[in-house]
C-alpha cells in the first residue's frame, strides 16, 4: 500500500506504554498544504502521535508514509520534518542566527544559501533585527517566533507543532495564532498541530482530528465538528451544548419526534442512531435556538421562563427553564437594549436541521 498523493499517511498506528494504550489503530491522511489539528483531552494520545510521525518514539504496529515514502522505521533525521514544542527548545548558548542555521547545516545546505534562508525566515516572523542576539535575550513570544522560524527555515515536508503557544499569555497566544495561520498560507506549509484548546483548534485548522483515549473520535472541518458532532464526547468537548436525554415517540421517514421530559415533543431529522439502543440524547448549540415572537414559526417552539441572563463580553447567555428541571441554554450577541430579562416568559424555538440525535446517556443534566 502506498499513499503517494498524501503528504502524510498513517495506517493502524498503535502504541502502548506498558499496559496503557496511547494510540489505538489510528488511520490519518494529511493533504499537501493542509493545516490539521489534533485536539483532545490530556492523555488522549496527541503528543504520542506527533512523536511517532517525527520518528522520536517507536510504535508497536502500523505504518507511516511521508511524501509517499514509507517512513515507519526511518530515523528522525531522515524524515524531513520541522518541529515546534511548547517550551521553545532553542539552544540558549547560541545566537538566533546559529539556532536557525542548525537545521540547514543538518541538511548540508551551503553557507551562502544558509545565510539567505535565515534572513528570509527572520523576515517572515518579523524579527530580522535579532539575528545576533542570544536566545535568552528575547521575550517568550519572540523566542517562540524564532522556534517557528527554525521549524520551517529548511523548507521541510511537514511542520509538527505540539502546543507551541501553551506557555504564552492569552493576548500573545491570540496574536501568534494569526501569525502561524499567515505563515501557513504564505509558505504553503503542511502542518500537523496539537492543542487541547478547542478555540485555538477552531481558529486555525482546515480540519480537526478529535482524539479520545488513543482513538480518533471524529475528524472533519471545524464547522462539521461543531455543528454535526457524531458522539456525546464530541458534542461535549467542543463548545457549549444542550444535551437532553429523551425517548423516541414516532418516526415517519421524513422526521422523528422525541419526547424531551419537561420541554415537550421535539421534531428532528431521522437518525440511524435509532438502531443503536434506547438511550438517545438531543443536541443543540446555544446559538441555534432563538427567542421567538408570538407569530414566528419554527419546527420546534416551546414556552419557558428566563432563569438567568449572563453577559460575557460580546455574547450574552440565557438560561430558559421549562417546568421544574428542564433547561435550555441560548446565546446571542450582547445588545445595548436587551430584549429579555430574568423572569420574563419567552417563546423559544429552532428548526429540525439544527438539532441532532446522539447515542448514549447525557453526561449530566444540561
Ligand atoms: N513516556 C511515557 N511513559 C509512559 N506513559 C506515557 C509516556 N508518554 C505518554 N504516556 C501515556 O500515553 C498516553 C497518551 O499520552 P500523550 O502524551 O500522547 O497525551 P496528550 O494527548 O499529548 O496529552 P496532553 O494534552 O496532556 O499533552 C497517556 O495515558 C500517557 O500517560
Ligand atoms: Mg501532549
């Protein structure tokens, strides 16, 4: 089997540490120029996967191809990969230029070409004035930009980044997210990125690969993962959601009706999940539910009481209660003249295409 058209192809990659399974038969393809982010909770196998691609650990089973060449047992130095870690990993006793020169020397690039590549890389990260400084004379953000420059200076096939912004404060992280995105576009780099921050993954990626206990839970565009999660784990890991346990009431091929205790009977699109058992959870995103006027028509509409209004900057969250226990969360852009206040009776609703049915038990009362 070869995967020549893919920048990176992984089949059946498996890795144990003792009895713990860090990677469990992972298959993954990365297209040329793609930005793919491994997202998932701590211990889900993100770093293990990255290290396997880099050739820094031995897997137990499975194969890896880079640029169509099988790389499974290639030494790290032969893999044509650039890497950035959370903690810079620059050589502190070398100048910035010497740090950038290192991967070029490893590839036996002649001196004149090296100097040009270093200058270009420094310009790309907007630090062309610091080449002669030692790395410990730079700020954290500058050091991380140099680490980025070092990862791509030799024009590697794939750049691997393991939580490269994890040690930086939020403002700098936001700024560097956009910077990495710009570099990715300008240099047409292929990037395999790791983060456990779902917002970062959404902002940066062409596709997100959500990991759960060494397995791929779901892979797709940020929009697919966010609006069409395939499991409770995916729905719960990304963003906020209304996850309400219900029972199937009827099905007519065109839609299904689900009884959500306390709220009422909800219409949804039919789901193959029906076959998977009686435990069904209805999923909506808070921003998919609207406050309706009395005349407004939606596939699903219910009356409730506003329990709480929370203004968190640009977004306002509303919690609407139905009877004793049932609650839905709504979110909307914060307005200077809010339409609803705590205690108001409201009508809320959504169309069938924004709700989804998921198999399993709701993790907690939503
Ligand atoms: N060197 C090691 N020795 C033993 N177990 C390890 C080692 N490295 C990782 N593991 C285990 O393998 C599993 C996957 O770890 P990995 O570092 O890939 O997770 P991760 O998704 O990168 O987590 P984090 O977000 O915390 O960085 C975990 O259960 C972890 O404890
Ligand atoms: Mg990790």
